């Protein structure tokens, strides 16, 4: 029997958006298990703390049986090794994402030559969504229900 194909999808997910969920859904169709890894990222000064973001991601992926969620504050390649994941998932929304993501992919491969990075694009209807756009809308009580999974929208509505 072959080893399960485990993919790691790391990010800050502050908050998780429909674009992220679209990438997770696509990845779950390609791999045996997808681990969504929520980075602590204190240097980014996230709107939601790590525990809140993990909770929001869990709500967003509850219908995906092959997906699990973990938090982390170590190098992504070290986390991948500890979870026996050889594949990193990265989302690409636009050409502007590509240069940074390509450099990151090369860096991760230089740190662990068994790591492969797979780049997935969200559906066109989600291509413009970013967590930073959502955070800006939330600051001004803007409409976000079309950008966030319903369970996340409900949870955020109670907090903001």
C-alpha cells in the first residue's frame, strides 16, 4: 500500500475567506489529507488571535472529512516534516502573487529538498478576495458575507 499523500496548506488565515476554502476544496480533491496550518504570525499583528483563527478555520472546513487544522509557530518545512507532509499548497490569485510565492517555494525546497510546492488558483469569482481586504471591511462594518464562509461570517459577527 502506498503512503498517503499529505499536503500542508500554511497561512495566517486572518480570517479564512471563501478563496481559501476554494483552495482547500481543490486540494482535498487532489490529496489524501490536507492539513491547514494556521501560523501564529504575531509580527503581522493579526486581527484575530491564533486560537480564534484556528476555530474559524475549523468552522469553515467542517464539511471536508480529509482536512484537519493545526496551529504553528515554527518553520513551515519543519512543521511539514513533523506531519510527514511532502507537499505544500500555495494559492495564487494574480500575477503579483507569483514572484513572492515562487521565491518562497524555492526557499522551502532549499531547506528540505523533499518538499514540493503546488500552486492552486481559486475560482475566478474568488480571485480578488484577500484577508486584508476582509479585515479592512470589518473595521468599517462593511459587507463581507459574500467573501466569507457563512459559519465564519456568523462567528465574526459576534466578535466584531
